[in-house]
């Protein structure tokens, strides 16, 4: 039997690598863990997981087909667990960086029902920020 422990990494194919790195590092607080510019790969640390950014015009990116866009997304959304989930502080932080967030709603995730907010990165990938289990304030 396979015993899954959680999300290891996900890979986003990107058009504007610099804008995407700025968003995930400056806005969401990821850290650049590793760069392999010769093959076109930037790996960002997101807690215990990684978000890999692969430019579509790089060596790896050219192997993967068309670039992401409104009609050709590679992913519906992914969820990043956030704690503490201070809605006012999260909204202020995002607004200061020009990021619009959807309304806070209770949604089910790996740890149960809890508050979450949807937003989009610079290339239209939907990111869910999810708090701990519990009621939406």
C-alpha cells in the first residue's frame, strides 16, 4: 500500500518568470530554494512543499507544450495552508501588493472545514490560502 504524506511539489509552466518569482516570494512569502537556469527551473520553498516554476521558453518548458493562458490552464488551483489565518492582515498584505482576493468562505481541505480565500497569481493561476479547521469569523 502507498502511504501518502502530503504535497511534495507542483510545477507551474510560466511566461514571465520574474513576475511569478516576485509574486510567490514578495507576496506569498515563499523563498527561492534552488535555481537551474540552464534548464529553466526555479524551485520555491512553500513550507514543507515546493512550487517549481518552469518558463515555457526554457529547455524544460519547450518540452511541455503550449503556454498557460485563459483557455489552456495546466491546473485549476492549488492550496497553501496559512497559519495564523488573520483575514484582515492577509487582505491588507495582499491589497498593498495590488492583489485582489475573493471573499472568505468556509471550505473543506486536508485538515477539515476552515476559512479560505482565493486569489490569482500574475499569470492567472488560482491560489487558495487556507486556514486551520474551524468556523469562519
